[in-house]
C-alpha cells in the first residue's frame, strides 16, 4: 500500500460527516488500516514487487521543533538539517510543500532551562512545541499529513524513554500510562498519526484503548516503532533532539542488532495490540527485518526510518568522494523499498522532492 493510498483511505474515513452511515460507523470498532479493501492492497503489493521506484508520496520528513520561536539552528552532525522554532516553521515548510512535500513527523526539542523533569511533564504541554506545531501546520498546510513522534526521552531530566523506578530501571506501567496520555493529547490537537518510539511493552494497546475511549481512534493512525534496534546510528539525532540519556543506555528496551527473532515477536505483538503501521528502524542495516515486517504484516503498511547515522554516513561518503550523494541516496531508498517498505522516513526528503521532480 502506498503512502498516498493510506492518506486517501484516512480521508475517506474522516469524510464520514455527510454520510448517513457515519453514526453507525462511529459505533463500530474503529477500522484499522488492515481492514481496507484487500484487492487494492494486493494490487499495490504487486506493484511494489514490480518496482522499487521512490515517489514523493512515500516520504515522511522529520522535523525538530524547539520551544524558542525564532530558532533556526543547523545541527552540525546532521548535514543541512535544522532545529526549528515555531516562528520559522511556515516559511521553512512553504517551499517544500510547493515542491510536493506530503508528510512530516514532528519531534519536540525543549531547550528552555527547567523544562525537563522526571515525569516528562512538558511532553503534552498545550503550549509546548509539538502541540503548537500540530495546530499551526493543520491551519496553514491542511494538505500535509502530520505524524508526531511520541516518547518521553526529549522531556525527561534523565533522558530515558519512560518513568524510572528508584533503582533507575523503567517502570513499565507508569511509562505506558504516561506515553499513552501524551499520544492522546497530540491526537486531540489534530495530529493524523501518532508514532510511539519508546518500545515499552504494552504501549500500543494502551494508546489504542485510550484513543477508542476518546472517540478519536477512527481518525488517528497508530504507527508503531515496532522493530527499533539499539546501536550507534542515532548519534546525530540525539544532537538534534537533545535526548541523549544522562546515564546508562537504551539497550534494555531497544532490540540488540542481532535480534531478528525478537524483532519478529515485537512486530507480531504490536499488530495484535492495534498498530496501523509497522516501522523498522534503522532501515539500511535491517533490510531483512523490513522484509520480515512485510511478510508478517501482510495488509499493513511498513515504514522504514532511514535514521540520522545512515543519512550522515551517506553525506560523509559523498564528501569523501566515495560515491555521488544523489546516487547513493537513491540506491539506499530503492533497497529499502525492495525489502518491502512502502513508507520511508528520511532526512533526504527535501532532496528527493527536487531529484524526483527532475
Ligand atoms: Zn525515547
């Protein structure tokens, strides 16, 4: 299934207001992406086997939104990428939307001193960067499909992806409860897709149930970072998001690089808990896992996140004259699509909009 048909599917579901069956539909359990017409999904799958050509509708562009409205800070380890204040967002997005940008994923970057605490209170602050950005983008660029990363690590004083016990280990119950509250707050602010990246057990189920309780599950896509591997490809992201853990690492709740079976189990778990899209992260080093995700989630879109380290490596290789930037960016995207992804989250999105146009 292509990203554009997913968007179309969601807009059909959202457009139920004039439909006499809408009230009945709203009483039914919320449809998931897997409930869409099977034939269409077979056709799109057949197409994706036949072609690995990237199109702009497959791309989601990650944006780092700070709480200083005028910020426009280049991230040195992530070539060409910025931390953006809300005041810069419209002028930044305008030319990209003009070139065909279809979707963004938002990461909040609280910079103001004293914002972070043990409970990540700022994550769902209505005046915080993510909720303000969701509202602004909905208003100014109604055609954009907006995803929001949902995690606590940007907002916790310790930089871990949940609430900690006194001994420094993650308290699963409290973490999941807090993360699902944050996801619901973003959905209520108008985001189209919530994307929990924390990897705490049970968070997909908890988010889905709260979205159902709030009556917004039918218009909120739940994209799960299902197979998120720990490793050394996240350095530039942590510079951009300011989310490096202050002690320890995330290896106890992210997958070890060799953990193919664990990844398959996590994908199956998240699908059974109600995920609408399965994500694999990083992408290029984990093509077998993307292929597994496609195999396990036959009617679910598979997203792959080409992470900061992959992007920075391609830039570094091109700068060193090892290969051309454009050629390697396309080769990497084509490999990801060949493995089975239909959505790519990538920092190359602005370049692809130019390159695909030519
Ligand atoms: Zn996190």
